[in-house]
C-alpha cells in the first residue's frame, strides 16, 4: 500500500482552468472526502489521476512514483458516477470484472483461476457469484454500482477513487452502497478518494475532508474538525446550506 | 439469455408490421433472383430475334423486345445478379473505407485523429453524386470505375456515422472504466465499441445498399456505368429510355426492378431501425383516449384511499382517487393508483418517494399537464372551486395560467432556447392578462427583479443559455409570479442545483409563500429538504400515498415501515458514525407489475400473509395523519443485525433482490 | 426568515464572464472566424482535388481525349498548351494563378475558353436548383409541421405509418425516373407540357417537379420527426404550463426549434440538390452544367469537367456556409457549439 499525492496539479481546458495548483494527499488506509459544487474541479482531478485527462503541470504520485497509466498493472482504480453507463450493456458483469484483473499475476492466470477470482470479488460486494453471466440490464442501480466497485477492486488497487458513486442512486439504495464502502475499507484497509457534493455522505465515510472551490482546495483536515469548526468562509457557507441544518 | 430473447421478440416485431414483412419478402425475392436469374432465363435473355425487334408487350414477350429482339423481361430478371453484385461491392467499399476512416480518429487520437476527422467533415459536405462523378472520371467509365466511384462516394457518410457512433460510445463511462483498468485502445474498440455500434451500422449499410443500387442506375443512365455487352438494370433503363416512344415497357420493366429492389433495402432498413430503436409506448387504439377530462366521469376509479376529512373552506386543491393510466405494448400501466389529498391555503405539502413512485405524474395530473397519451381519472379534482376534470376552455386556461405556477426539475431544458427570457415571461401577460407587448415586458422585468435577478432589464433581453442554473430556476419562479398564484407546484426544483444555490431557491419559495399565503406542493426525493421546507409530507410508494404525516413528525412519529426506512437510510449531519445505515432491500415496484396485496410487502420486514393478500387502505388517525399499513407503528427489527458480522443475514436480504423479474 | 440578497456564486461567475470579453472574444466574432477558416480550408481542398483529378487519371489524358488515332504531334502540342509537361508544383501554381485571373483553361474538344462554357451554362442550372429548392421547402415545411402536430406522442399512429412509408417510397424513386415518368405522362401521352429545353416558363414545370419531389419528401420527413421530438421537450411542457393556446405553442415555440434542427440536415439536402441537377438536366436536355459535364466526361474533355466539378463544389460549400449562418441567427446557442 502506498499513498496518493497530488502536488501542485493544474488542469486546463482551453482557457478555463479546471484544477488550479491543487496539492492533496490520500494517506495509506484512509478515506479522504472531496467536497465542492459542480464545476469546482473534483471530477477533473480524479480523471487526471487515472490518466483520462492530462494535467498541464504538477505531479501525481503513488508511493513516490508517478501513477502508471500504461501496462497491465493499474494500482489506481476509479468508480464512476452513473451505474447505468459505467457497465458495457453487452458484456456480462463477470467479463467486465475479469477484464480488469491484472494479467501478470500468477494467481489469476488461467480460465479457472480467473473465474474463481471473479466469484470471490462478487461475494466481496455481496452479489451472488452465480450472477457472473448476467448482463447489466438485469441488475438494479445499486447492484450495478457494487459490480463497478468489484471491478475496481479486481485490479488489486492501492487506492480507489470514487466519483459521486451514490448521487445517481435512490436514497433507499445509497445506504447499502455506503455501508459497503465502509465495510471494504475496514476489511481491506483500502485507501480511497471519495468525491461527493453531499456533506452528510462524506461525513459518514471519510476520516479526512478536502473542500474544493473554483479549482482550488480551500480547506483540508480531519472530518470532525473541518465540519465541526470550519475555518474557510466557503466551508461555512456549504455547511449552512446543507439541508437539515436549520431548526425546523 | 434475456437479450437474445429480446432480440427475437424485436425481430418478430419488425417482421409482423406490414411494411417490414413486405420489405423482407421483396428482399428474399431479390436474393433468389440473384442466384437463379441467369440460370433460369440466361438463354432466353440472349436469344436474338431480328424479326421481332422493338416489339411492344405481347403474350410471348411480356415487356416487349429490344433493338435486337431480345426479351426485355428475361433480360431484366437476369440483370438482377449483376446489379446486386455491383451494389454489394460498392457498399462493401463504402463501409470498409468508412469504418477505417471513422475509427481512425479514435485509434490515432491527438493531432492525426483530428486531421482525419476534419478531412471527413470536409468530404461529407459534398453530395454523393458529385463525388461519384469525380471518381468516375478518375477511374474511367465502366463497371469497375462505377463500383469504386459509388463506393468511395459513400465512404464519407459512413465514416462520419462511424465516427459519431464511436465518439458516443467512447464517451461512456464503461469505456473510461476499461481504460482505467488497463485495456488497450484497439482492444476497447473491438470489445466494447464495435459490438455496441454494430446495429446502427448494419441498418445503415442495408439502407446504403439500396442507395448504391439507385446510384448505379443513375450512373448507367448517364452512360457512365456498365457498358455493353454487359448489362445491369441501369443499362437496360438507358437503352429502354431511348426507345420510350416506341415501347414504354422497355423502360418500365428495369425501372420497376430498380425501384422495387431499392425499396426493399430501404424499407427493410428503416423497419429494423424503428423496431430496434427506443421502444415506443403504444397500445390498442381504443385505449388511446386523449381527454384527461372526458374519461373522468365515465369510470369510477378503483383506488381505495380513505377520504381526508371533509374538505374545509380554505382548501386550494382537492384531489380524490386520482389515477393516471398509460397504454403500453402489452396492455396498460397505472403508475398513479388512487391518490387523495388536500392542499390548504398557504400550506406547504411535500411529496417524497423513490424514483418511479409516481410523484411527478401526480403533480402533472393535478395541473392538467400529463402528456397526451395518458389518461387521468379522478373522483374529484378541484382547484380554487373549478373542476379540473372539465373539458378545456379559455376561462379554465386563464384561471390556471394565472393562479397555478409550475417549477420543473431541470432549469437547463425548461426554457425555450430560441426565445429571450423576458419574452417568455411576458407571454403569460399577453395571453391571459390582456397586456400589450411593452407593458407585458415591463411586468416581466419587474417579476425578474422580484426574484432577485440582478440587472433584470438587461437580463430580460438575454437567452436562457446566458443564465446560470440557479438564475434560470428563479426566472422560472418569476414566470409563475406573472399572475397571482394561489398554488406553486414545484417538481424537484433544486435537484439539478448546487447546495448553496438550492438554499436560495428554497428560501425564495418560502418567501413567496409567506408574502401572499400561497400554497406549495414540493416534490423531492430528498427527505431532508422536504422535512425542512414543508408543513406536511405525503410519502408515495408504487403510485399510492402510503403515509401522510406532519413534517415535524417525519423523523419520530412516522408509522409506515417504508417511511421509517426511508428516513433512516439517509445519512444526515448528526448520523451515528458507529452504526451502519438502514437499507431497503430489493427494488421498487415496476408499475407494470404491481403485486396483489401491499405493494411494499416484498421489501417489508413486517410483511405477513395478510399483507401479501390484501392491500391496506389509507386510514386517518385522530391527529389528521394517514397511513396505509396493516402493522403501522409496530417495532421494526433492529437494523444492527444486518451488519457485516452477520453476513448470512445480509445475503438473505440480498437473495430477495436476486429474484429475477419474470 | 433569512433573505440573502448576496448574489450567488454562479451569478458572480456569469456576470464577470459576461463583462470581460473583448470584441474579438465575442461569440459571433469567434464563430465568424471559425466558419471563415473552415470555408477557406474546404475551398482549398476542393481546388486541390479538382487539380489532382486530371493527374489521377491513369495514362495520358490528352491521348485519351483525342483518341488512339490522333497524330503524336497534335497530342504533344496539346500537352504543352495545357502545361502538362511542366513539373507538378509549377502546374499547381499555374492552376491557382489561372483561378484568380478567371482563366480555367480551354476545352480539349471545342477549343473554347472553359470560363465561357461555364458562364454560358451556369444560369440555367442555377435557376433550376433555386426553383426546385424553393418548391420543396414551400411544400415540405408546412406538410412536415402539420404532420408533426398530428402525429405527436399519443396521436395518429396510422397517419404516421402511412406518411413515413409514403415518404420513404417517394424519396427512394430517383429524380431521373420521376423525370422520365413525367416526360412520358405529361409530355408524350398528354402533351400538356414541353419536355426539353428551357425556352418557356412552362418548360420549367417538369424539371423543377422531378428535382424537388424527392427532397421534399425527405425534408417533410425530417421536419415531422423534429417537430415530434421538439413537442416532447421540457420547454414545451413549460409553454403548456403557461396555458398558451395550442396554435401558439406549435408555431411560436415548437416550429422555430424544429426548423433549426431540420436545417442542419436540410443543408445537406440542398447540397445534394445542386448535384441532382446533373441527372435531371440530362432527362430534359436542359442547357445547363449537368448535361455539359456528362458529355465532357464521355468525351474526356477534362478541363471542362475539372471546372464544372469546381463550380458544383463551390456551390455546395456556399450553401453549407449559408445554412450555418442562418442556424446561428436562429439559434444563438449554435454559435457557441462547435460552429
Ligand atoms: N408517458 C408515460 N407512459 C408510460 N409510463 C409512464 C409515462 N410517464 C411516466 N410513466 C411511468 O410512471 C411511473 C411514475 O413516474 P413519475 O415520473 O411520476 O415518477 P417519479 O416519482 O416522479 O420519479 P422520479 O423521482 O424519478 O422523478 C414511472 O414508472 C414511469 O415509468
Ligand atoms: S402492510 Fe404489511 S407489507 Fe405493507 S408495509 Fe405494512 S407491514 Fe409491510
Ligand atoms: Mg419525477
């Protein structure tokens, strides 16, 4: 396991600066929450980390070395927001997971070994291994999101980035996914960058929180401290706006 | 497998339409002729009879003879093979070149990719015939030249289509996910992209084959296609037209052949495209009753909701046994199944429930806005003492236009993109309040100002895309304030907005409510928002109200197991971090498959035999709250038993979810 | 009750964005610049392609044109006259130079300047294309709109099926077959209308008809589909929530949006109409570019072919640019989208 570090990362699209000199660390075995409004650059930061967009400057390192974006091993994995578009509708969920298995590990070589590994992963996210041959269309949103988590775990990642993984889900299903995230973290000691616009959700899963506004990180620290005694005006504004804060 | 099954059904769907069937039969006929034509009629087609040249139709020669006395019908039938071979060759060239060019930008990426796609964009602007002429010059006059000409001329269109489709699929998260997982570009193209774009490509290739056939006849007609002594339909047509004054049938036979074959490809392609596209919700014609109103009196709805107390004087909106029915391919669905509630003057009523529970449809139904394929019925539907089940009339429209304000979920799409904001607001005044254009615009600016749009005068002249999301939503509220509303119906007005902006919109709604005693129906999937803004909350499940409870009592006094689970499932800023969140196993009920008995029974920890057999009615308690549950208020099993330590418990719950939909 | 009158973040962002841009950052300037650049590149591609055409032909084009029996000296003389013996880059420069000075070369067959040939033939083609375009739009837009309203969701399933099928069938029939059929019925059998040339006003009827029927069917179909789609849009629901009269909703709110989408596809159609004149002119012996290009291809009179391809191509490009510009005027968003 190793820590994920963003150092002075800047990402630009044309003339707009989406991420502006961001430095952030995801320490080993912790869940770091990243909150902020739409357009504040959260997803761009995540996509830069996994190599889906190219940062203009700065470094993103994993255990001191640049995050590898080529080759069979991808120690940084990502789970996407929309469970309905993150699984190939024509590929069985088992194949989707198998595709992400590292190809250079001895214990997942061979058809049988891969099938066993897929079964193990499905069980890990509380899905029946017999469903490996189902197409995504037969799964509910929450189940799909669990498959997406299993796929991310298949790559034996050291860090997982979760980008708004519950915001497309109904509240009744969101709870199950959040429970799973906490459980996996506790069992596997996973490090995670958990992106969400929902403060209550981040509070529930993350031990540290970073607040992002206009491409910059304006405040970062332990969850209890940042949410309990915010220092930046913007964090205070976010907290004040969170529903359920007013005495009714 | 499900998809195979679905595919078989869709094919059947295509082939059972008259058009699809005709096209398929024609296609088979063309295929048979291609194989057998020259075998069966080859000799008679070449039999020269100089005594009988340029004859008109007769029993021996149904379509007459040509200038060498050869039978035109036989020649037309024989020409099927060459015509089809050429068309198929041409479309193969077009598709192959198009696939290469279309996939290149994705594979190459970067500058090279952009160059290819720019080149395709330039080429696609030129019409096929022009390109065909160009290539006909380059490759020379004749069959090979024509194949290349028609093929290459079709390539840009296919390249563009492939490119668009590839770009669409490549933008999906599952492709990003595969990239993150370390799958290479070529592999992604082969495993994820091509399988997902195969259908539209094949359909378009089919239509393209028809186009190629017709293009060939065009080139041959110009004398640039197949040259004597070989002949295809175009060539026969060319010869036939020169003899049209003597024997029109000489042109008619090959002309018809080209047309029928071309039509076979086109109609078949179009039918398949339609059949495999987004399924359209249509039913038996007699179900397509359009009047929301007309049907109301006819059928007594079957809803079982208990009446709220006798309607009091200050009731703004009164709803009894509201139903919404849609026709589907297999019958009808009833996504709203007997809903009853009142909204009093100045009251804020929240509606919560999972996606698909019928919240939006209820809101649309009470505002007479359900799309026209749906039927709305109600025992009673009154707004400000007007019967909303009455047929449409100018007076009713004016009353609704000025007294009922609507706010919709997506501020990005709810304004007309081609009209200025000010005009869109002013329209209400010119239509219903008899104001002139300038006056109406003045009022619009005033209203925009009242919802705190800064610099309202200038903003009124802007287009919607120049507004931010929050401003648009405020402008939408301003539109409702053009009249003097008694009720604002807001369907997820803040779901698309950021939290800080959400708060401003909610505050604005609260202010309007306070200022003029305006009632509010606020739909949201967010229990916390509703609890904060509203006086009373209606909880909907599977098209029914299952609980009607005061907002203050939502967290503590809710009786229905669903309401209690919904409240407990949502983390809030004071949630106990040591406990797992409550979960609701299984999935929401599909309106097409509402079970007998309580719709929630499959997911309810309290469900028993009675629940599965009898639907509980919505009954009122002394404090005015209502609940529909046989076991209302009984203690729920402690959610703690469903933690990680107790895997078996979780798996058992999951097993519920695993039950496959029939 | 808290009444925050502080402007929101989004407001702040959008006002500062609205105030900042200099004149060259205005959307319409950027749009015009992008559009002009694309037109220039396209014209360059077109010119180069028409230049390349003569060099892509296998064998000696002059020998091909004059036939195998022509004396070698004559062939050589023509080659020199055409400049075919110069190195390619020099030829290319001469070609470009010629274009700027209005010199398109001389016909291999008639020895007339190509500019004169084109200039003499262009007006007839132009008249045909423009009239056919106006005719198809005049029929297709009202028809498509009406059918769109009649077949909007929940209505007119049978009407939709009948119309869609009819329009596919009509659009499948190639222009020249329609032409031939019209010639036969109105010219030969009934003898009501002239079937060749453009000497009288009546002579326009049949060519314009045969050129516009197919595109009208396609355009009507596009307009209908767009209309149906637009009538499902959220902002139509907003208009209904304003309780506007149906006519106002259809004509003021739906139609302009349907037309902007239809225009994109309609532009391509218009382009193909320019090319469609080739076939129709040949049916009606119309003294335009279309009949000239075909006879020139058959006679291997390449300079003429080259010039006419260039003219057609330019026509298509201008039409496309015009479509984009009118789109930008109708729908302000399209300027910001990749123009
Ligand atoms: N035009 C229609 N034809 C057929 N079924 C429809 C139609 N419109 C809506 N439905 C169905 O009615 C049900 C209720 O839809 P509705 O939009 O009211 O749900 P909702 O509670 O607002 O959900 P959400 O939270 O997703 O907005 C859904 O299952 C939906 O599929
Ligand atoms: S009626 Fe029965 S199944 Fe339905 S909610 Fe109540 S206890 Fe559960
Ligand atoms: Mg809804």
